[in-house]
C-alpha cells in the first residue's frame, strides 16, 4: 500500500517536472521581486504577525526588494507598492486600469457585502458613490454642514474642559455626534448610555477586524466558507455570524426609525430622509439596501477617519510645542486671542492650513490604502503586473518617502508653505484618502473638521505631555490606525479662555437626545 502511494506520488512529480520542461518559455517580463514562494501555499506565511503595524512590516520590503514587490498566495498575485511617485502613477494616473474591487469572502459572510470596500455589483456601487458624492463629495456640498460642525466642535471644547482625561472618548463622541446628526437627524445623548451610538462604535471596531489584511483564512481558501462552525478551526464562522447581526442592526435600526418618524410626521432633516423621499423602497429590495448602506458608509467611514486624524493632531501638538506656539500666534494675530475662528478665516491662516496637511501626512488614518485589482496586464519599470493582481499601496511609505518629504519622521508644517527657499512639498491629499473612483467620498468633511477643531483647540487650550520623558506613542495596527494611549495635559490658556468655553453651554445648550426614543423603538421592534 505504502509502496504504491510512493510510486503514484513519484509518477505525478515526474509528470509535473516533464510539463515544466516541455512548456513553452514565458515571454512575459518577470513579476516584481519578493520573498521565495513556498510550494502550494506560496507566501501565506509571509504576512505580518498579529499585532504588527502592517505598514511598517511592508515598508521593509522596499529595503529588501525595491519600490515595488510581489507575493503569491494560492494563485493570487499581490503587488506591494512602497514608492510615492510609482504609487501615484499606477493608482491615480492609470486608475482606470485598476478599479476592480477584490473579493473578500469573510466580509460577505459577516454581512458587509454591500460595503463600498466589497460591493462588486457595479450599479449598486455606483449608486452608493453617487449618493455620497451628491451629499458630501464636494466642498460646496460640505459647506451646508458648517453650522453643525461649528456647534459640535464647540461642544467638544466644553467636554474637554470638563473631562480632559477622557480626551479620546470626547474626540470619538464629537465625531459620531456630527455624523449621526447629518445622516439620520439623530441627537446622541451627551452623557450616559446611547444604544445607537454604541451600535455604531461596535460596527466600526468590527470593520477594522473584518478588513485586516491576512486575518481570515477563508479569504485565501474560499471553500472554507462551507465548513460548519462546529468544525475545528472554523471559529471564523462564529465571528462572521456575530458581526453580521451587528451590521444588520446598525444599518436597519436608523432607517426603520426614520420611516416610523415619517409615518408619525415628526422627522427632522437628514441625508437618509432626503434619499428616502426620492423614491419608493420595497422591504428587502436591492434599492433599500443601497439606501441604508449609503448612510452606514457615511457614518462609519467619516467618524473613524476623523477620530484618527484628530488624535494624531493632539499627539503632534504635545510632541512639537514650537509648532503649537506658531499656530497659536497666527490665530491670535488674524482672528484675535479670545475669538474663535470660522471657516471663512482659512485663507488667512496658511500655517494652520499647512498644519492640517501635515497631520494627514505624519500619520495617515489608513496607512495601507484600499486594495485594487488590475483589469489587464501592465508593465511598470520592467516588471509585470498581471491581470487580476491585487495592488496594495503603502500610504504610510508614501508619506514618509525621504525623496518626497524632507525629514519625514518630523512633524513640520512649514514643508507645505511658500517662501521657505524651496518649493512646497507634495500635498498628501493627493493620496492619503485613496485613488481614482475609489477615493474616500468623505475626505472634505475630515479635512474641514480637522481645520476648525485645530483652530478652536489651539485658541483655547495648551497641550503638553503628562510625562515629558515618556516615549512617543506607537500607532496601533488596523485598517484605520490610531495612536496608542498617551497621557496629555489639555488645560485652558487663561481664565478668559475658560470663560469663553463656558459660554458655549449658554450659546449652544445640549438638545434633547434621541437615546431614550431609539431604545424604546428597538425594544418595541425586538431589535435589542
């Protein structure tokens, strides 16, 4: 029996070698260099270990293999791009050749099949993108939300004054309060429990886990989706079911809540209401799913990128007090020492504008860009990028490319200003929010919110590390990355500035929250 198996295996090996010897020579250029491919599994074991910042792991490929490298897993070619100019050339200028969305079996199992990151139905994808572009895809469209932004950021100042040690929570609360107000007309509870807010936060955390590169074996071996959950090693089935329940609630609860408000004639203006009033949506239809996912993308995508950018801003201000001082001097000179800036001041605040760009560059919210799939063979720098290859742009490597950014590890807004003896360096907005038709539709919201929040915060507060000797924080791995916990002192500049912040409570009192109403609605409809 054993001898027979050995003979069969030897015969198959001999036939395989004969086929390789007799096969016509491949006339294509070679793939980009990369680690050695192991038999059968290829480079499956060459992905970042769990807990490792993916962008730093892949950046080391540039040291070993050059600006572009390749891997292969079960027949899928993966191209890692670590060079800024090459990335812009491939992902932006030639973006029409790589707009396809890679398949992600686990995301579909987890209920995220309608997400812009996974939706492969062209019409549904185009409709969601078109809805978002119409509502938030231009600076003019975003300007309609400036009053809500201003009120939300001023309330953030008040929260931070009252609880400076809860800074990260305050940042997240403000970001989500704005998004949920604009998307759903929903007012979150300023304090205490809020079911819809908690549901959104849970969905955002799960998003980062679902789309973490190399995390799920079923993405490499799609046949595993048919393995039952009780089978050893199939715990991903349990996770997928858990995540699916969460996202179904997160997308449907606000939609059904607003439909209930419409029926009771007590709804408030919102993006979801405007889209709902444009047509008739049958329960369970594709059109209904497109509608609810438009708003889910808006709320989750916009809030988490904003949280990352604002968190990086606070860390940078603590680590670079001279930058903080220069920014505050510009605000005092242009706006006044006890006056809060508005969006109309931006053209008069070049240093603050440059500071915002530098915050996006210093640590991009998504250090690894969204993967794209090539639609045809391409030749770059003598290497083949075959049709169907997965392109992974390392955005962090782009923003820390020393040939593009002088002293890339240093937070230095001056690099984007005129009159420093050298031309301004490349605007990171060209790539930190993605490329081509898959560029982040909420980028203008994140940019304008960070500008105004930076202005208001620096006008009112002094920021410093709690422990001046503490090392710089690490940035946590994930699709959306944030700094690890880092102790900060955030204190009012003076009694006059504290009084200015306190006046916000009178000028913009907290509105009646919808938390109780949404909890009753969910309980009534058995959604809790």
